[in-house]
C-alpha cells in the first residue's frame, strides 16, 4: 500500500515542519516537568523556568518517593483488584451478550452501557451514604467495589464486540461435543480472549489509576490513591515546584510505561470507548 | 433440553452485573433525583443531624438555581461549561484533524509522531493539571517565553483573570435559546431540502417558523430574573482549554486517522485521475467520508467536557470562582457546604445535559449495528 501512494515531494518539507512544531507543543510540558523536578528548590525561580538546571539534583525524587510510596501502594492495590475483577466480569457479560443472545438483550445492553457516560456526581451522594452504611467508606475495598461496578459497562462493551468477531460455528462444534455454557467458555472462548483481555486490562488500569472524583470523595488520608495525594501536594500555596513535579512524574510513570510498551492495545481501548469501535 | 438449562445459566451469570448496575446507576440516580426535590441541607443543623427531618419541596431547589438571587454562581458555571465545551471541542477537532491529515501524508517516522501526540491520553487529568498549573504561573512558564527571543513577557493571569468577553444578560436567555434552536431547525431544513426529503422539510420548516415567532415575541416576555444579570466567557478558562486540548486532541487524531486509513487508495487515485488536486481530494472525497467521525468525536468530547472536574481541580483549585463549573460546584456544595439537596439538583442538571447528548448517540449507533 505504501508503494502505491504517491508522495507529494514538493510539500513534504512543510508537512514535516508542521509535525515538528506540533511535537514541540506536545513535548514542552514534559520538558518543563523534567527540568523542574531536577532543580534545587532554592534555584527554582519563575524567570529561569525554561533553563536547564545548573546541577542535577535528585533529592526531590527521594523526597517525593518517601511521601508518595504509601499512596502508590494504595493505587497499585486498588488498580490491580478493580481491573482484574471488572475484566473477568466483563468477559462473562460479553460472552452472554454476544453468544447467548436472549430476548430483550438489545434493550439490556444499552441500559448497561449508559452507566459509563453518566456524570458520577449524579450518583455520588447515595454512593457516599451507601459506602458509609456498609462500613466501606474510607477503605480501599470500597473504592475497588466502586471501580468494579462503574467499570462493568466498558469492559462488557469491549468483550461483547470482541467475541462478536469470533464465528458462532466454533461454538457449534463445541456444542456437538457436548460442551455446556461453561465448557464453551473455558475451552473455546477463553483461550481466544487474550488480546481482548490485554485491551481491557490496559484500559481499566489506565482509567482507575488516573481516576480522581471517587478517590477524593470515598477515601481517608491512609487509603488515598496517588492522584488525590498529588492534587493535595500541588494545591498547597507555599509549594516549591520541584516536589509536585517529581510527584507528577511518579504518578504518571506506570500508565506512561504501559502506553509506551503496549501502545497498540491502548489505542484499541481508546477507540472502543467510542461505542462502535 | 440441555440448551435450555445453558440459557438459564447464561442469564444467571449476567444477573450480578445487572443487579449491581441497576442499583449503582439507576437506583442511585433515582435517589439523587429524590434528594434534589427535598430541603435536605438547607439548614446546616438538619444536614448534619443523625436522623434529619427531610421535607419534600418539589422543584423549589431547581427554581432557585435558575432564578434565585444567591445562585448566580451556578448560572455563571453553566455559561462557563457552555463556552468551555464549545472551544474545547473546536480545538480538539481542528488540531486532531490537522494532525491526522499530516500523518496521512505517508511520512517517515509516523509511529514516533503518533506516539508523541497521543501520550497525554495516558496521563491523569491531575498530572496534566499540576503540570499546566506550573506552565501558566503569571510570572513564569508560558508568560516568560517571549523573553527568550528578547520580547517583553506576557502579563496575562491565566487562571485568575477576571476579564469576561461575549457577555450577555441572563434575562435574555430565553431569546438566545430560541435563536439557537431556530438555527438548528433551519439547518435541519436545509439538509432535508438537499436530500429532497419533503416531509422532513415540512416538519422542520414549520417548527422553525413557530420557534422564530416565539423567540421574537414570547421569549421577550419571559421574566427569569427581576434585574439584569451579566454572564459571559471568563478568559481565565483559556488556560484550562489549552491544557484540555493538549490532553485530548491526540484522541481525535486517532479517531480521524483510523477513518482516513479506511478511505481506500483506489478512491483517492480515481479522484486524482479525474484531475483533482491533492487539496480537492481531501475536501471533496475524503472529508465527507470522515464526517460521521466528527459527529462521534463531538459527542464523546462533549460529554467529557460537560463532566470536566479533575483538570480544573488540579489546575486552579476547587474554589477558584472564575474557573468554576457545575461538576465542581456540586462537589463543593455537597461535601464542603453539606447542602445535599442543592448538590443533588446540580448533579441532576448535569445528568440531563449529558443524557441529552449521549442517549441519541447510543440509540442511533446501536440501531445501525442491528441493521448491519
């Protein structure tokens, strides 16, 4: 396909120029974060914002790490369990909705799907009361439950669309062999699900790691995930900027690594979010 | 009969999710809706009581929000959301489409550029907000960039500026709303004429006339407020729009790029053979084909921007009055001021706005799926 496309040499330099300008726009904040995080607090000065540090100063990362290590651990626990549970449930839902279509499935599915678009403010007060009444307010378990439930629409959607691509004939063969509901899932569908799981897990991991509204309403200091801790640290007025910047890097690193290493799957999750994919 | 038992198993396996979503989404929305119709939290003592005595007050809270004296902040927040959504979507679509077209030119290093444009999507809005807060410091960051080439520094106070443009009077809201609806109906009519769907032309044309007449007569009579109240676009939002576009335009780029790649090379070649310039190939052949993507992107971005919360929280703080939106106001009203009924009412307004965008979208995209 590349060979057939005619390159328009005359304009190519302009295309590259524009792309480089755009890249600078996208990378400028990254540059600024990195250099600020490596400056000595005393030398951080609004007028020398753009200059490289005179001497590399790694202490901010050590400090940020001390402050954030427990929060990072909270985020990992939260993200790990919420991602796995919502992915497994989504896989089962997707299997039912694509291969065991029942009457009314066309109504049930959009009703489930709507849950991923709602502004969560509209359920926040009852959710808060509910968590308090079952004793999970302020705990990571409560936050996990919340993320599992509100993650179900998107995981169900991705798996449903993924399983819809798998021909029914493959299941028919299994049925002839006498496999039932679970047999078909474990022997036919699940072994083929790996790419689907990768997409869903990456998506959920990124979403839950980055989430803020539930985290800020449902946790206490000791169960805070990293996003809440970072917002608090940076939100203070008399703040030296090296620390929030180092903290921002620590908070961004896990999802950024996943994106760089598994970008292809990340983009697939991204496009799946627009419903039809 | 084994198949039948399997069918029941299938339903049973779906049931936990249905129950959870039923409670957590629809049950909770119902509860919020009910709360918004009460007076819970109007009186601080009642808000914090263990067993508060809550009275049903109907739509009183909503009426206050839209026409009450003290809730002027909510109305400005609605205006803020409107302008934010408008400029955010325009920015993301423009930049996203531009980048997608550039990347579609068969260039070397496409993968690297794509990675650069999309990486902000992997970040939390909190990280983005923290970083841009630093970039937009009044005496640093972007404002001192001109000094690097020997110019004067900028003086603009990105996040706290009190300047407001595009101002209008809240009393004129019915008039402007009518005008907007009339324009949309007119647009429906014009597209229907082009497609020669005469019944639709009739309906749209008639509604257009009706709305126009009302806009210029009845709308002037509606009195929302007894006094003029000026609202407009807070310039303090420009920085937030900039950061939001920085974060989300890669997403529109990815959507458009997937669409552009779907346009076959044969079709492009055919247009070129017919003598179309490269510019015309895009304008006349490719862009009409990616039109549906623009609509999906607008809806996805629109519902994100109506709900925007974390980014502003991290960039400007929850209390910064000039960069407030209903999503933030709901949080403050509920969890700091303990005015639960009012918080619930703001949340319901937010939900209705999002639903108005999302439900038609879900409906049409799932219907077209069934057709396939």
